[in-house]
C-alpha cells in the first residue's frame, strides 16, 4: 500500500512516522537556490552559495539515510523473516503527483538496506506482489474497493474495521506465508478488533516481545 502519510505500517500494528525530510527543509532549500540564482555565475559569492546549496541537500540526504539505517537495523535484529511488498519505485514516480513524496520516502533505498542487513544478520526478506492487498479484507477475503484517499478499512461482509495500511500489512503477511508455504496467518477476531495502532519513530520501532515474523506495508 503506497502511503506517504506514514512511512510504513507493520503487521504488529506499529505505524512508523514519515519524517518527510524534503518537505521540512523545502523552504530552506528554496531560499538557498534563490540566493544562488541571484548571484553572478562564476563569482566568488556564487561559488560560496553553491556550496551552501549542496550542503543543504547533503543534510537532507544524511537525515534520510540515518532514519533508514535505524529502521532497517531494528527489523533485522528482532525478526527472522520480514515480508515486504515488492514496490516498483520507478513506476510509482513516473508522472505521479506523489513523485516528490515517494522520492523523499526513499523506498528503493529502504529495500536495499534491508536486504544487505538481513543477509549479515541471517534474517530472510520475502518480497510479495502488493496488488489488491488494500482492496481485500484480511479477515474474510472479501473484495472491498477503495479510493486512494480512503485510509480506513471497513468490511460490510464480516464487520472487520481497521486502517487501510494495517489491513494491507496483514494481507502482505499472508502472501508471504503462502510463498514460504507456512499456511494461514491468524487474524485478530472481529469482536476484539485489530491491535491498537501505535505511532513510533524509527529508533523505537521494535520493542521487547516481538515475534519471528513481520510484514510491512509502505
């Protein structure tokens, strides 16, 4: 589930907040670029300002990399198997009004770091096709169409209510289990509802008591 409101939601009910580094620093970057444009190209002032612009972008890149390092490290250190939707980042960005947010989220880099760290930690990363994971009820399998702006999941067939992203994460978990030939995932019964969703930062993504399996939905 492509979601720029939060970075990801996992199958244990954690919502990882999207830092949106470019958005937060956008005005600072624009100001630096405007100052550069006003200076005479090749002059000492222009060269000095060009360095400032480069440093501003470098700061954003470093913040993003630090966030992704903390996030991927937390998952590979606490889980034996991590199931992730196989997103085509190039297709997501092509001609999309969400391209800037998608770039800022750096999903491709998240995937690369996760694979690299999982190999070192002896963990397994399983990629699954995310098609239909937001439109299928994780509790009963009913098809529930949703517009891109609809963030909640309510199934009229079984009454299961949760967020769009948690529902997708449960479906991704199930697809991963099927790919691993590990059978059916147990979904929280309707009468008790989904687990309480918790917004957390990357550095505190995994707490004690986590299981061996987790899936994430971007």
